[in-house]
């Protein structure tokens, strides 16, 4: 069975360490690494925590590799009693990576931290293509989960600076300007990093194209709050993109369309379904896994797959070679995850990413996210400066 493993996965079947952070690029096969790691004597009573929409996928993979485990969603995990497991696999671990020692501590990260702290010798495997989302504390939390404890005050001295900001009554800690460069050193020291190019003999190219879409003049003086003003204007910029999507789609059999707003997804589904078979997935969609699997099937010919920008993990879209971002998520992590859906080691091919820019809001989100910064609407002002 291990002959099916790729070179970078082999070590997980041969006594790989009990606590580790796998920072493997999307599409490189982290699930397989985890399954063979479990099979190496850790699956007596193991726990796998993963996003809800991939629960069944994990169960199938565990059976495929002849191993066992209790698979729960992150929502179910919060209700799971603290007890010792033979091992824990935490899929999309960055969703648990809120700061542990600041006011931003979430119930999810606190629950996981309490479990691991109660049983410090329990094997733990963290999986994430984006272990550092938008804050140095993300990595600090994940390192705590695998038993690497860095004094949080000393960590803060290295990665944060106390500053006054115009909109605040008192100073607060903000990441230093070069924190991403500094955090990379720490990540390379403690994580197992694998890129797609490390997994294949030749990595097919990808192309990125920015397309400007003329939008109607925006005017709304009633909205005063920066966040409300941004969201309203951003929604306004999405109105005239259908024609451009259809023009781009003429050259491709299957097209993945990414949209941020639910109402935009519903309208696109209504209009695009007039042209070809169309699937639409957003947070309120039932049977997401079934629809995504059907859309990606090699037996499903010409089609559109519309996916909400925040749902970028846990599914394959490798039969698609064209991705159109009509409106982007504000999160760097969401962009990385969505881009990786069409680039999987089992079916790599050239891919093109189209970004539709309807105005200054689209451009602001794109600019920030491409620079590795989450976009914060509340920082938007009337001059359009994020």
C-alpha cells in the first residue's frame, strides 16, 4: 500500500515524530500524510477534527488506508469532553489559531489548548496550508499545540510594537512592519514545509489576469461609518460583471467562479444557468460535498461552479482550469485555499486566474490580499485608502 505514497509522504509511515505541524501547500496530499502517520500505531482511539464539509471525505480516506479514528467537525469538538486520545489530527489547524494569551482568544483555540495541556504526551499532528493567516499569534498558538512553548511576553517583544492609532483612546500592540519575514524564520525552524513543486517532477504553469469592468457611478452620502460605506460600495461594483464572466468562459469547458456575497452568488446562478449547467455553493447550501463532487466529476462536462469566497478548503476542483474571482474574500487564507482547489498533485495542469475589478473597492481588497494582508473594511475612508 505504501507504494502509493509520494516521496514527501513516505516518512510519515516510518516512525515520524509524535508532534508536528505540517505546513504543506494546498493540493500536496496532507490527508494522506496524516492517515499513514495514524496507521503507525496511533489509531487505537484517535480523534480527527476537520471542517464540517469534509467529514465524510476523512472517513473515506481513513478506511482507504486501513486505519481508524473518530471524525468530528470543529463545532462538534467544542462539545467533546476532555479525555485522552491515542492521537489527534487537526485539519485546517489555522482555524484554531487565535491568540491564546490575549483578549482575542477564541473558545475553539481554548478548548484545543486545554485538551492538549491536560495530556501533554498525546501525539498531535496539525495540518494547514496557511499556518500564519494574518497575525504572528497564529503561529505562536500552533506551536503551543505541538509542545513548543515560547514565553508570550518575549514573543510579543519580537513581533509587536506598542503604538497609538488615531481611532484609539489608548495605545495597543500591533505587528511590526517586517513581522512576516521574521515569522518565516520561526516557521521554517519548527514546521515541516512542503510545496507543490517538491511533490512533482514538473509543475505546470499558472497565469493571472486582471480585467477591469466598468461600473456605474456610485453615490451614497447617507452611510457614514467606514465599514458600512465600503461594503455598500463594494456590492455596487459587482453589478455589471456577468457579461465579462460569459466572455471569459467561452474559451473553457468548466469554469470556477468565486464570489464573496451570497446575493451575488444567487444572481449569478440564475443568470449563468441560462448558458450552461451551473452549481452554486455558499454557507447556506445543503449537500455541499455532494454538489462539489458532482461538479468536479470527469463525467460532468461544460459547467459553471460558483463558490463563496470564504469556502475555499476541503474540496477538489482539479477538472477546472479557469478560475474567475468576481469578488474576493478579505482574507489572505481564503485566497490561498481557493487558488489551490484547481491545483492537486493527482491532476495537475495549466491554470488561469482572472480577477475582475469593478472599482476602487475591488482593487483595494486585491492589493491588500496579494501583499499578504487581510483587508479590514473599518480602515476604509472616503478617499478609498485601506
